[in-house]
């Protein structure tokens, strides 16, 4: 049996101490990583709940006027070009979420997903707008 005063034992202790210290540091890092990942999962769940709570449900009826999203327009030549086509009229619903719509201009029918539709709202009535001519003030 060797005593701590012997040189062989001192060498092994001096080699083991940094290894133990490094293992402790790695353990602390692993705990921090686990805490970080756990907090990240919690934040993701809360973000999803917040987002899904604010998504509005689209309720369409047969005969309702809708606009169709023009998904084939990838690059717009101008910023003000509309991405919506229409108005179209809903003619039929399918069980898988598809909707059959009919164009008011060409009377063609399309079968599209309901995610590509939004409600049609009429624009301003131009008949009732009053025009006032402004005169220069007299000084």
C-alpha cells in the first residue's frame, strides 16, 4: 500500500483533479442546455397558442361572392398590383375542404381550396360623392 507522500500517488492525484473539474464543467453545461431547450419548448407552445387564437375562421356560404388568390403571380411588376382575382360566386362545397366557384366574368367553374379565398367587399359608391370646387381666398 502506498501513502500520499509517495511521488506516484501525487502524480495520479494531480492528473485526476483537472479531469474531475472538466467533468463538473461539462455537467453544468449540459444542465444549462437542458434548461434552455425546456424553456424553448415552452415558449414555442405559448407562441403557437397565441398565434392560433388570433386566426380568424372563414365561414363561406353558397352564393357568396369571394376573391381568389392568384398564386401563379410570383414576381410582381409593380407594388400596387392586386394578388386577388374576382369576384367569384361559391357554387358547391366538398367534404375535403375544396370549394367550387364560378367566375362572374367568364362563367367558368374552378375547384379550389378554401384557404385561397377571402370575402368580397364592395368598393365605395361613386354616385353619392359630392365634388366641391375650392376658390382662392380674397385678401
